[in-house]
C-alpha cells in the first residue's frame, strides 16, 4: 500500500494493515548470488539525508508503523538481524506519520525509548494491536495499556505529552520525507539509500549496501 492509501485510511487496531511496501520477489538464497539492483531492490537518494551517527558508523533507519501488519511480521526478522549486526552499524527506529492519526503511535514509541522500555514493550505493542486487537491509536488507550504493563502512568504521561517528544515525532517525519518513504516497513541506509520491502531479502540488500558504504568510508 502506498503513502496516499495510508493517509486515506482510518486507523483502527485489527483492521486491514496500513502500508505494504513493494514486495521484493527474489528469495534470500538467490539474493546471495544476484547482486542488488538500483531501481529494483533499492533507490539512491538524489540528496543525502541527514545522519546522526559518527563517520565510523553506518546508520540504518527502520521506518515502521505500529498499525502496519507487515511491520509486525518484519519485526522478529529485523530484531534477529539487529542482534547479529556488525559493531560499525547503528540502528535507529523511526515511526512514520502519513497523517495526524499516526502521531499518538509515534509518541508512544519515543516515550518508550526515553524510558528505556523499547526492549521490554516494543514487540508487545505490535502483539497488542495485531493479535489482541487492541486499538492503541489514541492517547487514552495507549496510556491505559502501558499502565497495565506495570509502567508508572504519571511518568509515562508526562513524557508522552512533553514538547521534546513531539519534536522527536516531527524529526521522524522530516527523515521519512528526506528518504521519500512511501510505505512500511522500509529501511534507510547511511543517508544514501532507501529500501522498500519486508523480509530477509531486504536485509540481504541492506548488508550489501552497508558493506559498500563501509568500503568507501
């Protein structure tokens, strides 16, 4: 599903997924033998996107939406890749906002990040939305659910509502625009490349592009 479809869709937990990126059809085994093709497997940005990581690191951004079923399916694959990635790779997750309806979910992620709760609750948010069918798309529903996970309600609400969290959400939107994100999940590599997709093939391509940027560093 393309970006315009995201903006037209009403967000509701358990409804049809929001945002399938273009599928990549080669299997991982074949991908090992067939090099990534620009314009097919990835796009080179016309203008480099900003990066926060030092020059010695290759920054990988994951663009996702909690309401996206494809992001839910991609999450365990991506998490396994994170656990095995080289030390010179820095990963940052970027929740997208294709309309104002996405902003509460952006704030949810950045509040979890600020409270060092991503490892504990990130996957559980996906589970709550796509398996338990909970509508975690508004601030009251989000705060109630987080409190039920044993998180201090007042502290979470404070961070959820502060201007700094909103600024992080806007910065994520700026990055999704810089990379030209049209669907989720998707990856941004080193401020140079954009990869639509959702599976092992995407990560094979990512590995190749990371190696290319590392060789040029």
